């Protein structure tokens, strides 16, 4: 497995949106939603993509699906360059990569029966022949996600949020994809239902050998489900690590602040000591971000170098990458030399 | 830090008895808040925890009589505040109370603020309405409030419009508005759910500090157990419009008794547990409140359910001074 | 199979049980609802039905036709024999009104249908595909809408000449281009739906998305647009005829009857003007009322809720 080629490989990804203002649509700035992102996902693993608003995680997810234009960078899926696919390649890609959405209420067309919602990928890619086979396949998918087959003839409004999310997952599975991009799939669900859907995603991965890109902001959920995690801030990757490493030994100041800010469900004062809401300031806007490290305005360890130059992403230990001058041995020397 | 001493001798600020609020839905009556009783003591932070459909927000709105009247109505109960039943007051009286004695802040800072009015104008409103500050000192007081909520550059913010501020900043303004007249009770309905986690942490710490500084009480409504664990002195757990368990934070988290509370604890991914361990979800869905199941509302999803649970609804029974539960089963024995 | 399929997790009864009743056929049930909720709209619908009926069975109701000249009985006031009186040529005004209804019906429905098809095409292409095409179409529409309707109509008639089909085409074109704006708005808003995004991301073709996901969302505004256009077309045609630019006499266009005959004999035989005037008023009123009621009844249901908070309260899922 370690030597196998990754299923998805992203390098140098940039997605910039120009802002236009005024009567003549003058260029008023650039939203640098994604500004230099690189990562890979191995087959069968779940990669978490976390960060707060403005970090670019959703845009990255959309870029993977090729639903958002790239300003720069390359994306490889199963060895094939999909940065600018032609129409047939794009259609093939759309079979192998699917998305599960955050909003269980908006993601399903209220005028379509569940049968047709789940079966749409089958129709689009002509995967079944005849009504009987179509229906059978949809029923099988319903059962796979833990719903009763007879629900196929009902409409979305008859179901609860958790059930609708299951329908969305069934739809994503219909075309037998290899990669599923989950964009905050449990954020809009009640806590007790979240666990049902999380378990379902886990089981499906084991059973079908799926690979997930799991975009979320809830670090507890991410820790539960993901094997490796990418932490993003203001369009850039600040840290990548295995699950255990990230939560036990975060290196980037932002990751540390992020983990410290999560409320812990135990009132014991000793446990509460780990809660550290030290990070001040607001999450910045991706419009015309400042030069240097994206985090420097809020970083307690910021130096002159951090304000000037963006740090490189370096591997500080096996499978653990950090983009911070403090962990860059060359820079550290330079910084020390400047004192 | 939670205050460990839940002194019974502390004065009761708010005493809610058998509150019952219903809504008309397609000809059916939905019992959104069903015979709910609890109290809030002076200087404490009480959390009301529940998921959607539990009735926690409607409870809060009922206290201040903010229920839209059709389709909802409060059909029973008493809400005693300063020895007055709020449900008995006329419109004028309750309006005077809102914002001055009891204030409420909401989840959506984007829609709670009027987008066409400047911040200063909106912030001044409670002060002007309740006449607690002479007109010439209003601006100064507004600046002071903004400083209290740790909003940088207050002069600039007063003249700004809501869309010029971020979500966290808007919520700070909401808090400033809520605390402007130094109310004895602040009701915060999911105040940080729409905010990023680092901002959420700042806002919650701020809320807690301000409430303690004013010696006010806070009713914190949320679904986030982590938030509750850190800030709440006492907790009400609500399900299907009723309180199913009530107790101190220590009791609820370390000795939960009601199967729903247990279920919530077990179904959450926790940072302080081993990663990748399997979650135990609560099976099923929350009930349809227009046609609730007989007996205990939780029984269809309860792994401890017995025959009695299906036919008789358990009342709240007291276990310790502050710990109550509404359940027929001794879950400790069965676990 | 899956451990996540807890037996009780799969409830046969979903969160909101659907009460299934024996339902009446759709149009009947719809009309019943209309009477209950929007009685004025029901009246309007009735008027439209009467108009339609009259138009279709004009020959049966007034077999003598609209041009039965009878100079002996000229300018008779309304009586038992001539319900609406007679005009200056002795023609039965009732018969002329009835055949005028047929004319209105033909012109109105044909022109409106043409306009809706045009609006839909332009609006959908412009709204869904966006980009340069959208900009081009919108600039043309902008330019077109700068001209007052009447000027365009007059110029068009001058170019094409009067006559039933010419009027239909002109009115269809005029209202079609203007209405594309509304359709484009509906398409843009429908495009925002997450399920459209989902369909795109699974590789569905534009045709498929337009047909299954966009069009159903556009149907409601289109239906409402149809009824408002209908009234507008009737008025426009009457206006043209009034100005002498419409369908030429002896055709019993109500607007023509108002202007050509009504005006000349206004003091001698006021019923020549009043009757067609009332007919026009009643019909336009009826269509407008029905259209309003239709919009009210279709709108909130189509959008699925009156807003986040109230929708949640109404669902009873609590806040």
C-alpha cells in the first residue's frame, strides 16, 4: 500500500477569483480562495480537510470535482492528469468521483421521487438496462445505506435530515465511484444522528473500499473518521499529519490554537485545563491577503521573517509536514543570525 | 470554571412551572413545550441542552412571550420573575421588561441586526427605549459597551453597517446590546453555533466573564455538549418538549441517568477518547410532536425500554438535591 | 450486512407521517382549494371559463353571426329581443360581443402562448448558460424594453399591416421579449439549488438538468406570467383596435366596437360603448384575479416554505 500510487494528487493548486467593481467592472482585487495547496490521498484512506471559514477547503473540494476553475496547479486522479479534461474524460471522471453535500434539505430535488434522485447517476451514465434492473439497483442502494427499499417511491420532504443525508449518500454510491468528496456531511445534522451517518460512512468505506476526502470544521468528528488530516488557513496548507500525530503533537501555531479552542465535553477542571482559547482576532478575508505567512497577524510567535516571506512546507518527521518558519531549520538559523 | 457550590440559599431569579406552549400545524396541535418546570438562580449559568425539536428555543421564547401568535400559543404554566408572573403581564409591561430585566441574544448575527442601520444606532436602541441612560451620555455608554465586549476600534465600529463586520464582531455587538441595560437574566440561544471555532471560544469566554462581572444569570441554550461542560453550572436536558434530566454539570456528565443523556454522551466523537473507536448512535429519529408516542417519548429509541415505558409517562423524580430524571429504569443497574 | 443498519434506525414511518387520503382528480381538487382560499380568484376563474366557453361555442350561442346587418332595427336600446341592443347598422350587439369573445380568445391565447414560449426560450438560454450569450441577449432585451409598448406596436403594424395573424405575432413578440427577464430570474434562482450542483457534478448533461431540475422550478412563474400576459394582450389588442390599428371592421373586436361605433354614437346610443367597455373590464378583471390567486397558491408551495424560522415552526420540529 505505501508504494502504490495515490488515488488523488494535487500540487500547486491555486483558485483565484477576480473581483470587479464599479460601472466598467474595474478590477477591484482578487479573492485568493486557494493559494498554493498540495496534498495526496491514497486509495482506501480518509483524508480530512479542516479549517475555518475562508480557508478554502470547500473551494478545494469543488476544484477536485472540476466544478471550479483552476488558476494554477495540477490535479492527478489515478495517474491521469485531470486539470483540463476534455468532455468525454470529464464525464468518465464524474463517474469515479462523487460528492456528498452539507445540506440534506437542499441537496435533493423536492419534486423528484427518491427512486429517481438516487437513480439519476445510473441514468446519466447508462449503467442499467430497463426499468426493472434500474429499480432493483436503487432498492439495493437504499438498503446499503440503511433505509427501507419501499421508501423509493416517496418524496424527500417525507424524510428527516438524517434520512435525507443517507439518500444523498446512496446517490453518491450509485455509479460505483472510487473517491467520495464529503463536504461537511454531518454538520447540519443533530448530534445523535451524526453518529449514525458517521458509522455508515465508515462501514461503506470498509465494505466498498472507498476513498474519502472529508471536508469539515468539527475537529472531533474529523479525528474520529480520518486517517490523515490537512489543516488549511487562508487558502494554504499549514500542516499535514496522521491523526494521532496531529492531535497529540501539533506543530503549527494555528493547529495548536485550533485544537485548544475546541470545547471538551467534561466539566472536570483538570480536563478543562486543556481548553485554551488563546487565539485572538478574526479569521481574515481571502481578498488580497497580506504578504508573508498567512497566519502571521494572529500568531504569537510571529517574527519579521514571517511578515515578509511565506514559509515552505517541510516534512518535520515521517508523514508530517508543517509550513512554518519556526520549524524550518535553514530559516531558524537565519532568524537566529539576525538577532 | 464552574462554580461547585450550588448554594440553595442563593435566591431564585426565575421560576418556571408547567410551561406549556403549543403550535397549530395543518390542523394538528404540536406540543412544542410540554409541562416544563425549572428555575434559574441568581448568578448562575443554566444550560438547556437538546437537539432540534426538543423545544429548547421555544421555551426561551415563551419566557419572553415572543411566540408568534398564530400559530403558537402558551396554554399553561407560570413564569415567575421577581415575584411577577410574566405570562400575566400586559403587552406594555412585558415590553418594558424585555431588554431591561431579561435580554435575549440569538444565533444568527447576520439577521438579528438591521442591515440598513448603523451599529451605533442599533446599540443605542435598548438604552433609549428603557431610558436607563440620559441622551447625552448614550454615545459614551455605547463606546464603553463595545470596549467591554472587546471589539477593537469602537469609534469606527459605531459608524459602521452590519455587513462591514465579521460574524464574530456582529455577535459581540449583539452581546453588547443584550447587556446594555444590565439585565438580571441573559438568554443566549445558540450564540456561537454559526461562528468559527476559534471565534466561538472567544465569544463564550467573553459571555461568561461579563455575566459573572455583572452578577447576572445566563440561560445558555445549545446542542453542543462541550460548551455546556465548560460553562454551565446546572443543566436541563430536553427531549420532545420535556425535561428528561436535570442536574449539575458534574452530575450530568459523570453520572448521567436518563437513557437519552447516556445516548448523547456515547454518540459524540470525543477528543478525550481513543480515536477511531466506534460511536454508539441513538437509533431512530426524534418523534413527530403532533403525534407523540404514548408513555415515555423516548421509548421507541431506548435500549432500556420496559413495558411500563410504553404506556406510562415517567414524571421527573428527584435523585439528589439538584439531580432529577424522568425515567422508570435504573440505567446504572442495567449497564 | 452493515452494522450501521440498526433495526430501529430504519423506521417505516418517516419523521412526518404522510396522511394518504382518497384524492379527487387534480383539477377538481385544485378548484375546490381555490374556492376555499381565494374566493375572488375563483370568481375570476369562472369568468375565464365563461369567456372560453363563449369563444368556443360562439356559433351556437349567436348563430346569426356578427355582421347580420338589419337597418330597420338600428340603434335599439337593450330589450328582451336584443339583449344588448343594436348598433348603427342594426347588428345585434349581443351577437357581436359573443363573436368578439371568440376573436379575443383566439388572439389572446395564440399571442400569449407565443410570448410565453419566447420568454421561456430566451430566459432559459440566457439564465442557464450565462456568459457572453446572456450578456448579448440581455442587452438586446434592454434595448427593446426602452421603447414604449405603444410605439413598438404602432411601428410593427405600420410595417406588417393590420390583420389577425399579424397582431398575434406582434403581440407575441412584444410580450415575449419583455417576459424573458422574469423567466431568467427564476432560472438563475433555480440554478442556485444544491441539487442542480449535484446533478452537474455527477455528469448530467445540460439538457437533462434543464428538463428535470430547472424547468419544474420555472413552471410556476411561467403559469402566472401566462395569466397576466393574457389580460395584457386583450387590453393591447383592444387598444390597437381603438386606435384603428387593430383588426379592421367589420370584425367584432371589442376595442374596435368601443372606438369606431361607441364613440360616434356616445350620446345617442351609449350602450354601444358601455357594453363592450364592461365586457373588457370584466374579462381583464377576471383574468387578473385568477392570475393573482394562482400565484399566491403556487408560490409558497413551490418555494417550499415561508422562511427558515416559520418553516421550522410549522414543521413542528421546533427551533
